[in-house]
């Protein structure tokens, strides 16, 4: 599994958020696919003010403990700090930190993203580049992900 280690500056994201867990996502009660459908179906990306770019982020944060417990899942965009938050949305500040960045293969977005996460969960700490921080992880959906049938995504996993 190829990875690079980056030091990210902090940034602010505005979007829609819900609580879930990996166990819940393996059932018909999963919320991640429903959040994506709502985000695109209601054209919520257009409601996010002061966007820095056209990239969409999926942020995993507020981990109760680790990958086996609940976390918050947010879909949104980077914005200028202190941006007004539209009704029904939240803001998250992603702190400065070290991240292991894993780039997916090209293919159907739901398959390539799931494949990278499966590899991350199965990997040893040395393969990941360090111990997971469980503060914030995020997926980057930039121009390489414009075609959901042939997408490539970066997964940024916070490490200590």
C-alpha cells in the first residue's frame, strides 16, 4: 500500500454531519451513503459560503475511541475561517497535524474508497506510517473524482 506522510495546516470545513460507526455502515441502517445522496440530491455544495476551492471533503472526527466505535461523518468543503454556517450545516476545524495519505486506484468511487479503508484497517502500524491519532481523517474528492464511475480519491489519516 503506497502512502506519503504530509504535515497539513489546519483548515475549516462546513457541511452536513451525522454520527455512525463502521458496524452500522455494514448494515441497511448505514448513513454514509444516505448522507452522500442528500448532499448531491439537495445540491448542498452550492449552499456552502466562502469556499476555498471546488474540492469536496468527507471528514471523520469525534471518534468515541477507535475504528470500532462511533464517529462523526461530515460531507462538505473547505471554507474561509469565520464563515457563516447555513442552517442545517455544521463547521469543523481540522487541526494542524501529520497525516498518512493513501491514494486509491481508479474505479467506481464506492469501491475504490472502501478498498483503501479495508487496507488501512488491516495494515500494521509501520505500514501506516505511525499510530493513528483518531482525531480527524478525511477523504479528498477533487477533479480526479468528478466521474464517480472512474474516480481516484486521497484518504488522509491522522497519525501521531
